[in-house]
C-alpha cells in the first residue's frame, strides 16, 4: 500500500512527473493509487443513475427558478431562449471533455485533479482555488434564493430575514445549509436518495409550467425577438457593462445583440452541474461508463427543459413585464401571477423551494470533494482529508458548511453571482485544454470515453467558453483577478511547502 506521505512504488510511471518545482505533474497512476489510502478512502456507492440525478438536481433550479425571468426582463428579452441555446452549446462541448477526463482519471477533485495530471501543480492549485470560490459563492447564492422562496411559500416574504441594526440575519439560508451539511456528513448515497425524491418532484413542477403555460402563449410577445439596445447609464454601463462591450466601445449591454451575448454568459449559471458530477468520480462504482453517461445525460435533459420553459415564459407575457422593479427581480412565478393563476404560482414556489434544496446540496458536495482532493495532496492541511467509517470527509463537510452558512446568513451576495460563472468558465477552459495535452503525453491511457475530433472539439470548447467570459461584467473580471492574486499568495506561502508531491520530489522519488 502506498501512502501519499511516503515513497511511491518502484517502476511507477513518471512521464511528465519528472518536471520539477511548481510545474511538477502528478501521474494518473499515482492519483489512482492515492484513492486506496485507508485514512482518506471514499466509499464507492454511486451509479450512472445517481450521477444523472445529481446533475439534474443541481441544474434544474439554479436557472429555471432564479435566472430565466430576470434575464429575459433586464438583459435579453424574448431572445433569452437563444441565449440558453448558446450557453448549452458551450457547455456541451466542455461536457465532452469532462466526460473523457473523468472516465480516464476517476479521482475526486474534477478540474483540479485533471489539471494536476496535465499542466502541473501550480495550475492545479489555481483551478482548485478557483473552484473553491465557485462552489462556495454558488451555494450561498442558492441558499439565499431558497430563503426568499420560503418566505413566499409561507406568505411572509421578509420573515426569513431578521434586521439586527446594520446586520441582516438570514435564518432561512442558515437553516438550509445546516440541514444539508448534516446529510452530506452522513454519506453521499443518502444524499443521492434525498436528491432523487426532490428532483422527481421539481421536474414534475417544470413540466406543469410548460404544459399550463403553453395555453397562455401569445405570439405577439415574441416580437421583437431581440429588442433594440437601450443606451444611457445604468446596469449596462461603466463597470457593469460586459468586457466585450467595453472593448468594442458599445457602452452598454442591455438588450440588442450585446444583451443577447451578455445573457448567454448570465444564464450559463443555469447549467452549472455537470462539472459537479465529475467531482464524485472517486465514489462511482463503474466510473469509465457511469461518469460519461451521468455528465452528458444530465446536460441533455436540462437543456430541453430550459429551452421549453423560456419559450413558454416569454410567450406568456411581454418581456417588459419581467423587468426588475424597486430592486426586486422577476421569477418564473411572475408570469403566472400576471395571468392570475395563483394556484400555479404557489406550486411553482413550492417546486422552487424543493429545487433549490438539491441545488445547494450538490454544490456543497462538489465544494467538499475539491477541497478533499487538495488536502490529500497537501496543498491544504492534510488532516482535513480524513474520512471516517462512513467513507466521507466529514471534517471538510463541516468546515465547508460553516463557511457557506456565514456567507449565506450575513453577506449580501448581490453581483457576486457572476463570480460563479467566470470561475466555472475558467475551469472549463483548462479542462478542455488538458484533453489535448493528455492525448499527446499519455496516449497509452485507457479512456472510457473519447472526445471525437480532437483537437477540433476541445479548441471550439475553449473558444466558446472564453467568448462567454468576455461577455461578463468588467467588475466581475476585476474581482476574479483579485481572488486569483490571493490564491498566488496562499500557494507560495503554504501549498508549495506542504505539497506531498513536492516532498517526494525533494526525496528523489517519482510522482
């Protein structure tokens, strides 16, 4: 048995692992061997069905219930349906790359682990640091959305938030994070079963929205499909405009073609989920087959649901009725309230409440698995990677739960939602590039799934993701750069010195 703090077996492939310093790579073989350490071993319980459920669970809710209506009203108008298609294409290309990597390197950590095997430790750290931000903020944003819907369901919108002077205490968000953290600490399989039940209910709610809403579609609401751009200052100008509109001198990204492109980058948040599936690779029974099926299957299902819902939503009411008012954003239920379908509005609110529950659950799961992989490699404190009798990293689950609970309970997330998008897209770019690199450096590896037409498909995926990144706000880019700069400091002050692979290197051993 190989311990990650000790030597590797003689004759272990080193390959690119011969590189030294911050560019040292961890071989695929070593990554797989490390999964057998008794003290940090995860339990293999998940099937392709479980993974598909996780993927659908995290995606259906994050977009349909929180992003669709507000993006249609404030950014793109009826063309939000096309924005979803553009985002889906970018996600689909990236999903192919994730499927190949996850089936080749079935180890926890997703993009972090993949980058370690291809680009080296420093890039792996940066992407791990990036994923920590992505999952933490996404979990907090969803928890706050859940709290708002809870207030709607109990007909007391402000009841879930207590005002303590200048501090707002969101006990609804706190309640959700505490319950989910307890479930995850008890085991991944239990979390999957809970997700299955809740996901079935919320998919039924979405289908109800499509069927009922279709009877109220007025084709005139689709015109103009791409509303004319609105000039002037506001949400689409200054640091609030997209980087692309700033570089091209457009000055704003509200409606028009710039609005459509900005909307595609915004609704990308709705597709975050299949990358979380990849973080559970180490807990999957047959990862070579189950992971590609779970990743691609969940993406296909939600894309069909999303496009159908957006067509119904923008057909039911004019996009102008979905504009934000007095700081309050429109939701999916808004269109049904306009048609006085209160019973449908109430069902949608309950469906959203359940839907956001599983979204937060899977995001917290992904956060824990990335941090687990980084801790096992020594880039974060090794003690965090300890797994108990249930085969789950309970220490990390508790730590992640506490951090997200603080963010969701006390911090006003505001525009930080876009930070989730830029972090995810950055991870996608590295994963897609990694497929090309690993095909060249390790053509001998067994791949349960192979991306077709390499390097064309990965290159198209990189271009699509980078294009979406360009259409995020300038303010988001500035925050992202600051977060990455903090990551550099943490790596060189802690991660580099405590790296398990670095210790092997200093001892003259392979990686």
